[in-house]
C-alpha cells in the first residue's frame, strides 16, 4: 500500500519489524525500501480490539494500552492456515475468481507465494498474468 501513496503502519509482537530477515542479511535493504516509502511501525504490541477506524493495542511486557485511529483500511496477518471460505462462497457468483497467496498456499513472508490457482471454470475470462521482476523462479502473479 505504501507504493500507491497510502500511509502504512505495521504493528508487530516482535521487537523489530521482520526480525527473521536479520539472519539473511536482508534487513537493512528491506528497511531502507520500506522506510523511504514512509512505513511506520509499533513493536512489542498486539491488537486488543478494532472498532471502526480505531485500533486498541497493548504492550506485551507492560500491558499499557495505546489507541491508533484514522485508518482507511486495516489488514490482519493472522497465521499460516489457508482461509479460503470466501473463495468458496463466491465461486460461481463472480465472473473471474482465483485463489492466490495465503488463500492458496500459506507460507512465511520471507518466501512469498508466486502460485495462483487457475481461474474458476465458470469464469468467462482468465486474468492476465504478469511476471515478477527479479524472480528467479519465473513465476507469475
């Protein structure tokens, strides 16, 4: 979202953003790319509740609560289990429907999925696939 000039704020339970990247030496490169786009984050916190555009956080160690507000969208990253209920609820009811990303194959954020399902057989047209720049796998999205 930061790439389309939207403000992005990430809340993480970890003491740093994407700490697993430190092991691969990619952390400085990723941070530079994210922070020059204006990304901000709150570490050591988790979401207690969401009410409209207000998000109530709590600090893991102190329990202190903080409220953030003014969001246009709230996106949750909640685990590594496929949640494809919406796909099956919409199947056959929309012109083109594909499962992509974590809906199809959940995984670590350091290894983004480049797989997608074929368009639903009832779809009238297939989506256009584009190559992923810098992808050595030749995948599409």
